[in-house]
């Protein structure tokens, strides 16, 4: 039982890892504006991770909880 609005239709917080890969690839290719774009997306990833800890770790154990197998992002695989 929690009071924070949440949904069973989420994906795990892998956005930060994906962002790093995209940022590194853009830098290798010499894309201009990579830093500014990455900063915007980094801030979004940080908010996303903070949401997980606020909504899914209300007792501050350091472990977030999935509420439904779909949330694992692996087609119902834990």
C-alpha cells in the first residue's frame, strides 16, 4: 500500500544506459550539439530514476520493486 501514483505499464530504468551509448556514439562521429542534447536527456533520465526510487522504494531500502512481470521489459521474464 502506497500513496504515490504509479502504473503497472512502465519499463525498467535503462534509459540512462541507453543515453550513454547514444552520447558516446554521437561524440565519436563528431556530432555538434551533443553536450547540450545529452544534458537535456540526462536530466530526464535523472528524473526517471528518482521517480523509481520515490514510487517503488518508499521505505528507502535501495531496491525498487516491479509490480507486474511486464515491467521487467523482458516479455514477462523476471
